[in-house]
C-alpha cells in the first residue's frame, strides 16, 4: 500500500519523524457519521509524541479524508494511557481502514498499533479511548528445533498458514534533519567595509612578478591520473589531536585512513540502526526492532508507488515539493538464531566503495555474519560462521519454493514470494558439502530457518516485475560477490577514461552482477555496454538502476573541459581573455573600489567557508585586473593584500585554526573542540562540506601561484594547499595521512556534503554548483602546481559532474531519470540518498533554492548549467520578476546566472546602465569586477 502525502507540520521540531500505525480490521462507515480515533501507548508516560493525524483509507490505499494535525503543540509528556481522543467524519459509505500518523522528536517512542472505534459518536462528543489491549498485535515463531526442519525435494513449495504482519508500510522522515546543518546563509551578510583610499604599490619594488606559463591549455596526456598529490605529513604549524568528539563506534582498526562521508556512515554513527543505501537496495541493522524484532541485517527495496510526497507550494514549479521513500521496511532480513539482545555491530575495511559490516552474537569472539557491502551490488550477501540461518520478512512470506542446485552442486536456490506480491531469490552456498542445503523451512509467515552449523554465504536479490529473464540473469552470477573496488583512469586531450574493477569472492569463476546508475549507462565503453542486461530496479533517488554483467566497467567522458582556465569560459566560446575597451574601463573602476575594501576583515571571519569564499573573491579580482584589464599596478596592489590574507591561514593564525585529526585523518577546524557545537562552521570539524570550504582555497592559491610563481616555493605555501587538496580530493588509497577521495563519490558521480552525522535518509548534498567549484579548484591548482595528474583528474571530475548533475540535480524538461512530478522544480534542492526535498537548510525562498545551485558563477558554471537549462529555469520561476524584488546578494547571483543566456541584460545590470546596481547586491564570495568581466566575455557588449 502506498504511503500518502503529508503536509509538513510547522509546529514540530525540524527532526520530527512521521510514523504510520495501522488500526484494527476494516469496518463499514456510515456517511456523515463521526467516529472516535485514539492512540494507545504502551506506558503511562510518552514524552515523544507531538501530534497525530487520522485519515480514512480505502482498501486500495487511496485517501478519503485529509484532516488537519491534531494537538500540534503538544510536546510535553502525555501522562495518560492514551493521547487525546478525537473524531473524524466519514464522507462515504464504503468500507474503510483507519490509519493514524504520529509525529514526534524521536523515532523509537513506545507506541502500540493505532486503534479506532467503530462506534458512531455525536459530532460534539468523543468516545472513550480504546484500550491498548485492543490494538492489533501479532506474534510469530522466530525459531524452531532442528528436528522440526524440512528435508525438501527440488521444486517443493511451502505455504503459510497464518496472516502476514499488519503494518508493512514503514515510516517517513518529512522534515529536514538539521544536525550539523545550521540555518546560516551561504555567504557572509555583514556590510562590506572599506579601508579608505586605496594605496597603490610601487610595482618596481616587487621584483619579477607575472605568469611564466600560458593558461591557454590545448592538450593534456596522463596515463594514470591517480598518482599521489604528496605523501608527507601536514605542515608543522598544523597541530594534531586524537580526541575527536565523534567516537569511532565499532570500527575495527585499519591501516588506511577512515572514510567519513561515504554511504555506510550510519553503521558507525548514532545507534547504528539508520539505513545505508547501496542502490538499488537499502540495508539497515534491525537491532531488535521492526515487524520482525530481528537482530539481523534488513534488506529493503521500495517501488515508486510507495513514495510519500507533498504537494507543491509557492516555491515549487513542479507538482511535488518533495518525495521520500519509507524506511524501516524489512523486505528480507539475513539473520541467525544465535543473534539476539547483546548482539554488537562492527565495521572493518572501510574503503571508498565498500565496507564489511559484522554482526557478533553476545559472547562470541568472531562475527556470526559478515556483510560485504559494495555500491551497486546485485546481491546482498551474508557470510555465515558456524551459525543457524534465519531469514525473516517484515512484509510477510506467502510461499517458499526450493529450486535446487543452480551451480554445479555448490549453490542452491530458493524463491520467496512475499505478501506484497514481489519475489526474492535466495541463494545458499555452503562451504561444506555435508550441510543440509535443502533444510530451509518456512516456520512462520515471517521466518525461514535453515539447519544449524552453517558456514558459507547466503545471497538475496529482488526480482523486478515484468522481466521474464531476470531470474536467469541472477542465476548466471549467483555464488560470486564483490568485496572491494579498484579505480584507475587516464586522460588523452579531451577524452577521459576511468575503470572500476571489482575484487570478488565466493565462486570466482562466476561473473559479477553490479547495478549501474543512469549516468553510468550513458558513458559506458562498448565492451562494458555488452554486459548490460534488461534487469532494472528503481533506486531511491537515482532513477532506475540496470544490472550489468562483468567484473570491470570502463567509462568514457569525451568532452573534458581542458581549455577551461581562469578566464570566463563556455563550451561554445572557449576561454575569453580579450574584452572590449568599454568593459576594461568599467572593470578598472570596479577593481579600484573593491580593492579598497577591508580584505583582512573579510578573509578572517571565524569560518573556513566564508574565509575561502572571500579569498576566492579577491583572487578573481586580481586575476581579471592583471590578465584581462592589463592593469598591473592595481592587480599587484591587490595581490600583495591577498598574499597577506592567505599567509594568515597558511601560518594557521586565523580565528579558528585547523588541526589534524589523527582519529580519522583530516584537517578540521578547531572550533567544535573549543565550543562543543557540532554545527560550528557548517559542521567542518565533523567533516561536513570540506569540498565547499577548501575548493575556494585551492582556486585562490592557484591564482596567486599563477601570477606570482615564486609564491609556490615560499615557506609551506604549497604543502599547506596540498594538505587541503588531500583532505577532500585525495588521489591514492595508501596515503598515511588522508583517505582516498573523501568527498567525491566516483560511483554516484558527485560529492556528499554530510560528514559524521547520523541521518535517517542517508548522506546529502545541497549545492551542486559548489561541488563543481571544488573540482574546478582541483583542476586549477593542479595546473599551477605543475601536477598534471591532479589537473587531469579535476577535468575528469568536472565532466562526470556535468553528466550526473543533469540526471539528479539539474532537470531539463526532458529529464526522464527522476519522477516527472518533481522535475518541474528544475533543481533538486537537497538531494539525500533516500529523498529529494526542494528546499534549503537556510530558508525556503525561490532565490535560495535555485540560487544555491548557481553560486559561485565561475568558468565551470557554463559546463554544468547549459543555456537550455538556464532558460527553462528562468522561465519556470519567472526569475526576471523575482530578481528586482531582492535587495541582497541573491540578486547578483541571479543576474550573473542570467549571463549564460542573456549576457546583454546581465552586463547592463552590473555596469549599472539601468541604475539598479549597488555593491549590496553582491554576495560575500562574489565581486563586481568579476561579474563585469563574466557578462562582457559571454557577449554582454554584443
């Protein structure tokens, strides 16, 4: 049954969770008659319930009535056995099922199932609460003695004799989880101050300053782009700390530095039970909860008709404001009878694409089951160590069929038809030929038990509907599973190639089956395309995934932006480094004004994010004046100030210095260590947003090093910038100080901004444009530092992002990846692994939601934001009418974005031909000087 769309309840805290509870059996209502609704609880005090919403449902799941929230301001303890009873009026004589949605500030409150009275009451009165004892409850067997198990013959079918669980719809998180995501604007909003009259430097005292190499790049050849940036320790001014505020929960010590922003983070954060999305499956530790009360690993897959959605509001151009998949549904659980209260979860071999998750029975020294989780895996595999297999389902199992051997007497198959109509395949591969592989017995509507003493592995996979050969495709790869991924890549001019190859275990003669995302399919080389099958399963937020047979993928990007440099650029124009005289005059005037600002104050704010944006702002000014306006005196005056501001950070003397975290291997702000606030500087200490923060520094350093090459050899300048590059975009897996590719996810094709915060909907990213700014920083720092491997890698990352963002973040009218009801919004807003919400963490305005995917407007913007997309977005939101209403930096962002499709209108605004421009319409990371150059270069003067 699909979940219904719930309106957000503004009275509730941001971390509220909606949970559905199903009532007693259906009953026939009478048109126009009120019925009592109540929520029984399992204790006399329930401090977590905030409000309830009863609705009538038709048997097919459609909503009949949609009342408002009840008791929306109740956030204190409820000192009674039930919440207040309310009434709802029937508007039909059909048979209805009562469903009650409860919201609260914690996901695990002690509630029994909802209950509803089928006794009519007067409209002004209320029935007594239904006792908790009358709520629908069911108990099923969780294990049976060994002698009760079957000895099955091939094709034997086992059927259930009892009804499946009553509540199979899961729960949904409809509000934003704000831990580590403060509501601060993405740029400093304080008025820009001036130091007074600008004092120009005497350029004759500066020695020989100027580029020693051309920024016009026409060729690039690199055989292996994954070469070290550096291998030395962080510079000595960066002190080390071993007391990071987030404990290494259940993490087995390993040689490699720990990943902090990868898909499996929930396994070592919080209570370890939130989900992990490998696509197309999600996996979560049941931890004694859910319909099964299991202690095993729950595997879930949801279909599009299970989405919970909200109708569009005034800030949405699509039909939906958000869509979210239910969590907590236990399609199949891989467990063992030995697992129970006292079970612990550990993780080991934490790598960029994979992790091992171990469930250890109470008192056992070694794992009972190990789950090798790899992104895209077609089978969820549990490796058992002398245990009694127990497979459970919170959806209910209608029948189990034993198929027999599918792989030379080593792997055996069962098919399980679940109560929701979908079939899952179960493959059993014992390590010993003496194991009773035909003993897996359906012992209840929710459980299958195998014989004890099982060592080997069990794999499960979901059959898609209406794909006749899907079972044969799965059979062809059963018995093999991936354990790790190796990446390699090369660049030859504008063509980039990278390969993913899997380390595998089990029956290694079998080819692997891995699910590819839409952006993979469109970039496969011909040899990889040959392995593409017709087996597809929908993912939570990445469209339909496609199963691909093979142990290695090769992906091609034929249009690397290697000609992109510091100057304004577009795919059609290339780099534009010659401007009309009128533009140069305006640029020089703007540059003189902006360089008179207090650069030191703007670049030392107590935030690495704001500091980096300000440094990048002044770097862009210096570049434009030096290279496009040929004003060396003004440019070098700014360069001296810029180098001083940068030196403050290199020497680690900014307001909140960086420290090296030895627990995980990273350069983080000391702020949270001192203040105890995990959200300081947008969660930098917790590894949030490092690519957003440090990408600006890489760009600014690249400009300084380009104009003044000797700066690269001074002190620890290069080592300090390399440290930041290694922190968020490291190129090797065996660096002793930093993990590989902390932020950028080479499987998903973009970065994840969220670090060490538990999240019910998985990792997330808000600003797709700042993600690409981070890659642009890698490209340009590699170019200036002479690291062609890094430069090539940055080019490839940008090309991958151009492809993936158009599928998942920036929606053309023709986008067929995301639901059509959502793509009208044009941008994702915030993309989670499990939901997409067209909003921001800092406000719900059109300019914010669209603009956070625009800023900063830099050379890479035209690669990511095509003219067609920009025009469609501009029209959908009538941004031409929105912009004049804004009196903040958001107006400048919109007008700079407009230059991609209407450079003339953008130039007129920034040149103040319309009389509307003022410095207050620039954000803290943007400059008037750059926007004049940007709009002029893209054709603003004709």
